[in-house]
C-alpha cells in the first residue's frame, strides 16, 4: 500500500508546538530529576545562563534562585530586558541581544532559544523586567500568553525575575534534588569570581575560581598542591591523586561542557606534550594522565556548540578571525606549566614518580589484559551474560542519551528484566553469584577475575569512562541481605577502579517496590513505609498485601512499570566530605567494633520491620 502524499501532509508547527513535540532538540533528555543532566535542571540552567551573561558583561553581582515545591524563580540584578521587547524575548524564536557582539561579547547563549524552551515546557511561566524605575510583566501557560501588563512604575532594583513550573505533562512525576541544583550553582560561582548566588537561603561564592572547584570535588589531598594557572581568557588547575582514571571539569564561557570538545581534547594533548618535553622522555599519555583531576575554563567569542544543550564545544577559533583554540591552549599550557615545573622542582619530582609508578603498573598487567580480552570474547559468545540493546547513542549528537544497562544477580532476576525491558535502549548484564570483594586489591584483579573482566568489557571502560557504552549503569539487586551485599561489592569495584563512573553521574541503584497492595478496584506498588501507610488508608479494609522478596518474584508484565517511564533511580554520588577509603574500610575491610555495632543495630531494625509486616499480612 502506498501512502498518500499531498498538501494535507505538510504541517507548519508553531514554535511552542515544535519544542513540546521535540524537546530533546532543545534540552537533551526529559528525565524525572534523578540525574544531573535531566531536563528540569537544563530549564534552570537556560534561565540562569542569561543572568550569568549579564554578570560577565559587568552588570549585577548577585543572583537569587529558589525552588518552592515545583516552582523555580531566578532573579538577577543586571540591566533588565528592554521593556518593549519583553514579550518577543519570551515567545519569539531567534530573538535576543546576543546576536549583537557589542552587547554580549563572550556569552553562553547565542541562539535566542533557551528561554523560549523553558516557556514552552512549563505549565506556568512568568517573566518580569525592571529598568530604571519602570517594569513590565508577561505570563504564559505551556507557551501560550495569558497575561501581559502595560509598563508600570516600580521601585525594585533593575534586573529580571523569571518564575516557572516544569510541566508534568512533559516531565511526568519529576522531583528536584537540591544537590543537583547546588552542583550547578557551585560551577557558576567557581567560573565567575565575585558573583554571589543565593539558593534557598544558602549563599554560594568563590574567591579562588577553579582552585575552589577542585578542593570541593576532591575527598582527599592530592599528591602535590594544586597547580593553578591563569591567563587572559583561560584558567587551568590540576593535581594528581591515588585514584584510578582521569577526572576533568571543562567550561566555556561559564558553561559546563560535560561532553568536552575542542578545548578539553587540546588541553589533554598539550599536557602530555609539555610533560614529555620537560622530562625528555616519551611517556605513554595514559601514564601521564592516570589519577589526574583537572579543571579548564576558556572564554570564546561567539562559541559554537554541537547541540542546543551546549555540552560539547565545536568552535575551532577563539574569536572570528582570531587564533585557533588548539594554538591558544597549546601555547598557554606549554609556557605556563613548563615555567611552573622549572620553578618547583620538588613538585616536578613528585609528578615524575607518579608517572613512573603508573608505567610500572601498566606494564605489569599488559600481558594479563591480552589474555583477558581473549577470554571475554570467548565467554561472550557462549554464556550470554550480556543481553545488549540496539541503540547506544543519539545519532543526531553522537552521545549516550538514553541507553541503560542493568546489572542483575541470577537467572530469574535477569530473566524478568530481559523480558520486560525496552530492547531499543535497555541492556541486561547477569552476574553469576556474588562477585569478589576487591577492597585493597590492584587493578590487576579486574583482568584476572572473569566476572569483573566481562563486566568491564560489557561496559567498554577498559580504556576509561570516556568510552562508556551506556549512559546509565544501574545496579539492580534484591532488597534483601544478599542483594545488599552484592550491591556493596559492586560499589566497591566501581569506587576502587572506576570512580569517574560515579563522579560523572553514570551509576545508579534501581529502586523496586517492596510491596504490592491492591483491592478489587486498584493496585499500588509501594516503595517506602510512608507510601504503605497511605495506601492502606486509601484502599480501605482488608486489601491484599504482597511482599516482593526478590526481583525474580516480580512478573515481566509488572516489571514494565518499574523500568519504564516512571523508573525510580537513586544516583550514586561522591561529595567532598565522602572519604572513599573510610567508606570501603568500614564496610568491606576487616571486622571492626564499629561495624559490628552497626550490624547489630540494623538487625534489630530489620526484626521490627518483619514483625510489623507479619502483623499487617495477618490483618489483611
């Protein structure tokens, strides 16, 4: 059958309709707020970026951000939007001042799209501009204007107030996690020394820029004091630690480029070159960069990003007709780091020792890696541990957008997830029994242990997290003692050898319901004690209560509810005050009186829950 193709098939969408139909083009993924790159945080960023641009141009040293329930408000104290153009800025595409390089020289947002995307994807959106004693206000619902005031007299200070509520119709049952918002705010102040951001009553400010950023994100001291270097339109800070992997924070015009780009790849190459030249040895790049934690910030005129979400820089030049990004960063790194190392011989020796140590370990496991690769190829053909998905990347932007891999225990659990998953974007890796406790072991064990070697191969992280095959790595274990133990063993493995996976926000714990409570009219899946109390109250007398003791007990038809649109994922995070060493030693090291006391206390709590549950089942 041949489909008809006529004038009726040609449609012209309004700007708001196109944004709501294709939100991924404007804000990346939607999400429910569990992940730092979910759409509700991109909405906050798009509004705040405009306020940051004002600060960068020298107007307004303070920004107030608040989130009450689901309403977000952002107030800056810049020049304010010209009142006659307020409506156009909020609802006419490709409208903004940033096309005029005289008004905004090194701005983040250049396309005039961001604020319109926030408007279209919000159930309520209001923007008020105040300029020199006069103000104007416009209000929308899902991008449709519902109220516009005339210009009125105001005694408020100059600036813009934007209030919006992300639309549940687009984002589902979303929730804001304060830590995700705070992480974004900290980056803003680190990149804009002198700026103060007040968030829900807490003040964020930085005096030392990227130096403060690294101190905030390191949970232990580096091998040497952080090297902090600044030049016109560029700032660099780095040190080495004892962790595995490489950790980078890169920024362009204050925008956190989580996918890197021209500037980051150039910095990594330039760092290798200057180290080789300084020590006059042809070190392997991985030996030089292993265990590095670094931050890079540059300012570019009219930057070109590879998507509207601005997570990857594509610009080749620092400015139209100006020096290339590669030459600019390369020359800065070569001169500044070489000068620093010549002036600080003790630190230069520490760096050399670290490189030699990494080189020694790499050579020690090189032969084991070769055997492990052969073993993983053979194993993957025969034991079907990995049920892969079909799509790993967003073909438009070549990055991991929605792909997820569930790490499960046993055949029954993996079978339930495999049958109920979305085969396009969700993969399943099945563990065989309890994995090895890797606490205190070297990376050599990753290749010698078949289970971890296969897991590493499935994730494609042998050469670093940059090659990670899936955006979301989800630990899916039973909510019993054995399941918790397996979860801890996996966390130990990732914390020991692949902490970047956690720092970059890729690792999650799957939350599955503990109970199913239903009557003849309604079924509810219950995750917490509070939800259980509410369900029992709402569903009336004698509902049927089922306790899920293992993932394998949940049928594939039911599992679809838990790994679909409303999937609950708990992100695994590392904060400054989280000591990985202390955490692993407490939970995975030798028995200590503290841990014994912890176990005894939690056993008492578990016994109370079991007794309460038995009583409920008896009553029902």
